[in-house]
């Protein structure tokens, strides 16, 4: 029971993001010109699966997942993909794993509102520093609580409310300030 509660605290939800919500998130990415993509908080890989279908041949996808069993499954599934890098570690360590380059797109379903505040600040600061001038950071949230925090680091280019998700989700398209 304790481990189940602990797991919910890490994952934020037990239900994967819906296919239509993921399609909406990925519609903000220009895959033709996107060479470095990050996915933060991959879980069972619902977003990863759709990302790999659109990935440019020369692009690299870096996927961060903290829970060992999710990371292990993803590593097995994508072991033959040379440009998909599954990283079993916290998303705050982006700079440890992603080569010294700018990030063209980042898709995140991290449960930021229940995560450690220092970890969240490190992630947002790193992305704000590393995002390329035309780069996009797409974050899904279940509440609007972190909107002011996002504004400290990014320009909110677009906000969408997606009803076709359980629970319904707020999608943020964030760009460099
Ligand atoms: C809400 S789930 C999203 C799963 C999947 N991307 C989806 O959309 O269905 C959030 C995921 O983030 C992972 N996570 C939580 N904190 C993390 C961190 N600091 N770094 C990397 N992943 C983390 C959890 O283990 C969980 O799998």
C-alpha cells in the first residue's frame, strides 16, 4: 500500500495521456527542422511511441524516466533505435546526458505541481537556458497553478484546455523569453 502511494506521488496519475491529447501536443513541433528532442517523464511510453513515429532520421530523442520498471521496459522496447536514448534518471540532470547543444523541442508530462520545488526550478532553468531560439517546450498540467512560475522562465505562446483526457488537461506551449 505504501509503495502504491509513493508511486502515485512520483507518477502523478495512473492513466496514460490520451492519444488525441498527445497528437495535440506534438502538433506544435516542426519535426522536419527538429534535431534534438527531449521527453521528460515517459512512464509507459504513450508519448514516446508517437514521438518515434515522427522523428526525423537525423534527430535524437532523449527520454527521461525516473521509475526503474518503466525505464527498463522502454530500454527493451527501443534498444534497436540508434537515435532514441532512454535515460533512467531524473529530468533535472538534462545537462549530464544531452550533448552540449541547444534543445529544439521538449515534451513533458512530468507532475511538476507535486514534485520537489528545487527539482522543478532546476528543470525549468535548464530548459530556459538550453532551448534554441525557435525551440518549443510543451508541458501538460492538470491545474493552472504553475502558470506564474512558467512566466518567470518562458513566454507562454499558447494555452489549450484539452477535455479529451483523463483528467482533462491544460497544455502549455512555452518559448524562450
Ligand atoms: C503523469 S506520468 C506521464 C507518463 C506518460 N508520459 C504519459 O503521458 O502517459 C509522469 C511520469 O514522470 C515520471 N517522473 C516523475 N518525476 C520524474 C523526474 N524527476 N524525472 C523523470 N521522470 C519523472 C514518473 O515516474 C511518471 O512515469
